């Protein structure tokens, strides 16, 4: 059975890294952007990282410019922004594409494993996202494509995709799932 450990990705400086180097850790893989309404999510991600990192948890950050061109700049300028503005300490990789024919192979795999999880109806940005996406494609919810920045995939210690969280998901719900996997 294929797992995330079968993939190699590019570090932000261009070197290749096998995801096998994260074996036996709980992972949260997230596509990010620095100029998005969800960018303050970096605060929540960093708090989650600090809370669970010593227990075998890692966040893998993949900047992506596919949604409203909201991740402009170079890999280094994005990294510097995140470190200086949000104090992030988790690994950040090269900017990638998450949808389309030239999507990063890791993301093609993630989307095959877990399709669109639905919006949190109580989130203030849900009506905006739903309106914008349904105008472009009335059947957008049927596709497993990434819908927006800060979509998260939770990976267990065996490298298997166990959950997908859309950007509107409350961090408390994600943390509860992380805690379950860390306890296994």
C-alpha cells in the first residue's frame, strides 16, 4: 500500500527530501499562502506545532500560488515573512501546484486518499468561498481538488492519510485528531 513515505519533495532551497525522513511521526501537510484571508492560520499552526512537536508531530508547509495569486514572492521571501510575522518553526518547502496536470505528485496522492471534506458552516468565510467556487463550477464539491489555501491533510505514524480538513475547520477539532494519533 502506498503511503506519503513513497514521495520525495523539494526543500525551499531546492534539495530533495524523502518523506521517509518523517517516518513514525504524525504529520499535518498544508498548502499555504502569505496574502490570504486565512494567512493568520499560521498563528494557530505554530501553536499546534509547539504543543505537539516534542511528542512526534510535524507540520509540512507547502506554499501555493494557485488560489488568487496569494503566495507571491520567492521561496525565501515567503519563508522570511512566515518566520518574522508568525514565528513559524516548522519546515517549509518549495512553492508547488496542488491542482491540475502539473500538481505536485504528493498532492495528487493526498487528494486520491481524501476528497473534499466540506466547509464549516459557522465560519465567516464559508459563504464567500461557496459563492465564488460555485459560480466557477456548480459541482465543485464533487471534485477532490484542493479548494483554497490552508487545506490540511493529517497523516498517521504509518504514513497513511487519515483526514482532510478544509481551511474553515476549527483548529480545536484538528488538534483533537492529532492527539488521538499521537496516543496510538
